[in-house]
C-alpha cells in the first residue's frame, strides 16, 4: 500500500509516496519501508529512536515534536494517529462492522460472552475481542501473552479486517481503560456500549480513581447508545453525564431493567426481569453462577434488545448459554465443589466469595495470590476480602513476574492477619503444591475457590511464560489420589 493512501498528512508535508511494509512503534522491530511511530511513554520516548529508524530505511516517521527530519509526519497526538493509520492500512474495516463495546472493572468478559452467544442464537455472525481471545468469524485466536484485553492498533485492525472478510456483521469487544487512555481505537462509532462497574484496579497505571473513571467514560463519547449499571456508584455518575441515548440496569429496584425474586444455587440462578419500559415481567433462568451474573445478564439483554431483537426470545435463549471459561467455572463436582475464577481484585474476590459463602453447605476454602508488577496497594485489601468469607486460606503465587513471590505473599498476608476474625492460612510459593494442599483439606459439602488465574493456562515468572492450567492440575490430583 502507498503512503499517501494511509496518510493524507504525508502528502501535505511533502513526503514521497513510498510503498509501506508495516506500521510499528517498536524501534527494535522497525524495518525498511515501515512507518515508525514515535510515542512518548512513561519510561521511554520513541522520538529518541527516530534517527536510528531513518538509517534502517523507513518510509516515514510520525512525531509529536518537530525533529527536523526529512521523512517526518508531524501530528499533535502520535498514539491517536497510530490508530488512524492502522485503520487506513487495513481498509477502514470497522465501517463495515457494527461495534459493541463493553467496559468496566469486572464482568466485561462475561458480558461479551453472553452478547456474542445471544447474537449467534439469533442467527447473526458475531466476532469478539477480549481477555480470553479473539474470534474473527472463522478463526479463534486463543488468549496468550501477546494478546492483551484490547490489542494494539495494528493487531486489532487486522482482526477487524478478518471479520469483514469472514462476513461478520457484529463485533463485541472488551474495551480496557488502558486502551482508551492510549487511543488504540481510531475515531470509531459504537452502535452500543455497556458499563458494568468501577472498583479500584489498575491504579499503578491510572494513579487515581478519577483518571480511571475518565478513561472508561471516553468509550461512551464514541457510542450511539449506552447501557449502564446504575447499581454502581460510578455507573450512576456516568449515566447522568452521558448525553446520548441511554438505558439503565440495576438489581436493586431502580432502572429501566431491574430484578426481583433472585434465587442463586451452586449450579445457576433464576430471577424475574422487570422491564420498566414495557411494564412487563419476564422469568429468567441461567446456568451462570452468582448474584453478579444477574447484573451481567441484564446488561447483555439490554444491549442485544437495543440492536432490534425480541426480548422474550432473547430470554428464552439465555437458559442455554454456558458460562465463560475461568469465570465462576465449576471444574470439579463430586463430594465437594472446586470453582475456578479469574477474580484478581478486591471487589471481584468479594463478589465471588460472597456468592460461594451463601451457597456452600460446608466450609469455604480459598486459594489465591496477587500479580507481580501490578498495583501493590490492593494486596492487603485482597487478603482482607478473602478473610471476610473464607474458613481456610492458601496464599500462593499468581504471576509474580520479576517481583519476589515471597514479598508479594507477605503483603497479602498482612490483610488476612489484620482482619477482625482470625483465619487459618498457609502459604506456598509453588502454586501447584498449593493447589494439591488445599484440595487435600476439602471435605464433603465444602467449596474450594481457585482464584486469580481463570482462563489463563500459563504462569508468568520473570520473563518466562510457564504452562500452567489449573483444570489439568485438579484432574491430575484426583487421578493420582
């Protein structure tokens, strides 16, 4: 593709109409014929590598400050411009897709999963992008270390292009706060977006909850219609601040959708969906576990109905939808239950454990850890949340990365020890040994929660991604027992 097809600014600024090989912000991967994007990060400024990129024969360099280079394209925001170039490079594929965005601290993956399955049951071809992987219609890219929740521009727009080629009509995607603050999406329009909740997380990146909120809010400035959980305090604020068409969801009796007579069991849930708009009530039965999934179901139903589908038919199909991998997933069910969940924040641990506490006929046993090189201030709070509901606790490694696993464990344990009720706990750096230990402690009627890894089938230690699938480890334990 020619440079002028990708960048009108290149022509305006007098560059040659060169053939373009790739677009990248990675100075180590830049090659001849590429467009190199100079991005100023927290620790590294891409402008420092501009002259080196020129020596490698790049076709153009995108800069935010005038470096006086012969092949530079001067723009006000190189991150936003990167997304625009990526979209142009792949033929502006989102013009042929109906985009649905889901954001929030918890619940994004489940809501995306429900929406996608509902659309499929209504006969619509729907792609998806999110934490557990990307589905472009005919191919699924499994989640791995190279695919963040919302991918970088070139990767994401390639997925969009594949969806168009595969005749996909809808794309439902998790839109992370980091992606929004980094402008990974070009000037897109979402036909509908949903907000689940906002609780402290990613503060190592955003620094303050206000910054975190404002990053999330940016999605709704790009949306024609918004579905908002107003049972969340930030959701109430967001709903009031949204100027376009909107719809509210709340389990507590307020909102356009709300629930009554909620019943939860270890194998699913049921409730009455109250529709304030039609003034009708609908019985809902779901295989999804937990009170938090009542919110997720109502949000998903509201989104898909807004797309023009019949609510009664959607509710009928909800009953057939299985839960997403690693989200309140029951991976063993015999004399006691073992639940695998991605919960890795104070709020998500509180919600899943509160549900399990309510349903368990015996004790609640919880194994968890905190991720390395992530917000360390939440670690003792996670410990306190687990101590609030658990009878027996095992603290172990999550993804320690380059941090000391023992140091992380010590910070988590402080929250357990400071809690008003003293709980019995053990610590293991080796997560496999920790799983074997907690399974050995379980008795009939107990529920064991393995929290933090969820869908992940690896553990990050240093720079290494080591295969680690808790489902397989649990199977191995019972096989060898």
